[in-house]
C-alpha cells in the first residue's frame, strides 16, 4: 500500500510541476515580433509543416517536459540526499 501511495505522489508531483512549467515557461514577448514569426515560418517550411503554430506547440510542450523532468529529477536527488543524512 505504501508503494502505491509513493507512486501516486510521484505522479502527482510530476503533473504539478508540469502545470507550473506550462504556466511560467513561455516565450516573450507575446505576441511575437515580426522577426520571431519569420523564424518560425522558415523552420516550419524547412521541416515540411504547413502551419507554424503546430511546430510552435510541439516545441514548447517538449521544452516544458524537459524542464519538468529536470526539476523532478533534481527534487528526487535532493530528497534522497536529505533522507540519508
């Protein structure tokens, strides 16, 4: 039972960190400048994607997942270090 609770807590922690990343990890300025839009258009054309917003969405979700994973792993290492002392 304790293992199940720990796993549920870890999943809830990861999801909570992901929600925080969605809220606080984003580009500036909003709306984008003309030069930023041009970069997204060129990148989407180079990758063969018709709509640059599709590329933008996938890129930022990926970045948010990377940030969330990094913070989660750091918290887990800090927690293990705290418990061993």
